[in-house]
């Protein structure tokens, strides 16, 4: 959990003199209204720390607008990711104590109604607002329009979305979040509380520092725990010692088998799961499993290497690992060397590259008989990251 004790400073150097001025913390309750925060998010979706909240969501986010009407009420801010995930935001400044108890339940109610939507509903909102189609504005990577529409509709049907409470004064809400989620054992969304820390730079300017206070992990039948500000859920199978997930190994295998060459793809996925081991970790999601490794510098972050899922593809969005390492290392040249090694592993197995060069797709069938070699290459990539981190520490 990020520290909330320190203040940012503006440091000025003039004629060999260094001047350090602490910025004044300004409570969001002193801004004109929640509408002010909604407008800020609408104009700058990158303020939302999505990489910390939900690794499924590919940024940048496209703002679909404010005060989006649903039978459950108006959604404050609604966004769509480049890979078709909805991000639903409720802004709260906690002037009303009653809202403190109701906002998370309100978000889940929104999500229940949004699950009934389809691509055409979003497209209509975007056309009314921007005069362009959703496809034109989103410009998704590596997909043609029918594939993009299918992906968005599937995410709707499966309830894949991220729900965010964004505001100020929400740092004590972990227990409330846990209680709400535990009342919804079939809840398949990601849910997080984000504090916007506001500092005055001058009479017309503010510095905004977003902080993810607490978030849920994947949820199945649930025992909810709050530990160090992170809400986690143990499923009934995890409690008994059996690994389970939102999409289980059996479910992924069955879905792969329904596709052309699906039996081979299913066998590859199963073999990869058998071979993957420390420092590589498997993180299950609603569409498959991600292969990650812990940050060797001990930040607690998991570094994303690749994803295995439907429709029989192993893929990587290169900027995921790149951006994570830039955040951690602040050294573009060093990160570039690791990124080049990452790309080399994927190209070795015939990766198809998106037009912008960011998304690399490898057919699972291309890994048949080479699963052990591929995992060895991932381990070598992990070793490179560990060695680089060690060299930086010297």
C-alpha cells in the first residue's frame, strides 16, 4: 500500500541555489463538486492506475462519457479499454456518510445491468457523443472489426469489467468492501478503491497523485480476507488445498478442444502448466492464465511475461513488461535490452506481430513438442531480469 505520509516537493535550481517547496495537500471536498473530478477523469483517463488494478485491461482507455444512464442510475464515468473491457467509475467525496456504505453495492448494481448490454449499445453512445463509430475511436490492436465486436460482446456476457470507486477520504473502506464482496460469491469483476491526492501548485494548477488503496483479486466461492489493505478471496477449493480459478484448467482445456486443432492446443496448454515453476507463476483469469514472475527487487509486483487463453493463442502485449520495468528501474536503455530479449523469445516460436509491433501472438499448436524449450526460454528471460536487477543494486 502506498505511503500517504510524505508530501511532494517542487525543487528549483537558480544560480546554484536550491529551493525546496512542499506542495499543499488540498482535500477534494474543497473542489467545486464531484462533477469536477468526473470531468478531469473524462479528459485524462490515464490518471486511473489500471496497471496496478487489473492486468487484463490494456491502456489507453477510451472515455465513453459521463452520467451514462442505466436502469440502476447514472454511471459517473464509463471507459473502454483497447481490448474491450469496460471500466466503470463512481466518484465519491464522502460528504454524505450514507454514500460510504452504499457506493460499492451501487457499482455492482451498475455492473449487473451492463452485463445485458451489447456492442451496439456502446457504439450508439459513442456515435452520439463523437460522431464516429466505436471501432474508429478504439483502434484495437491486431483485430479486425468483427473480431473486435465479438470480443466486446463476450466480455459483456461474461461480466468482465473493472469497477472503481474514485475519490478522497476512502482509506478506511477495506472492511466495507470485503463485506460487500462476500455477499456476492458469484462476483466476477475486479473492484478497487482509488484515492486521488490533490496538491496545489499555484492558483490555477494542481498536482494529482492517484493511489490504489485496496482491490479485489479473482473471486469464486468466497472467504474474504483483508490483509495489508488488499482484499483477497480464498475459494472453497483453495481452502481444501486444490488450485482453482475463475477459468479453471478443465474449462480452458474444454474450450480449446472445441476449436480447429483444439486437441493439440489443449495438450500444449496442459503441458505448459505442468512445466511452469518458480520463479514463474501462473495467474488465472477469466480468459485463461498469465505467466508472471515476482519483481526481484522485492516491490511485491508481479511482472507479466505472457498469457495463454482463448482462442488457442499464447500472446504478449510487449508494453506490459516494458512499462512495469520502466516504473521500477527508471532506465529506458536497460529496459530496452530486456524488451528485446522478450520479443526474441516470442519470435523464435513464430509470433504474429500486430501492425504497431506491440502485440505478439503465438499459436499454441506452434509450441507442440517444444513446450519444455519454450519454458526454458521464459526461465532464461526471468534470469536476465534477475541479473539485471542485481547489477543495478551494486
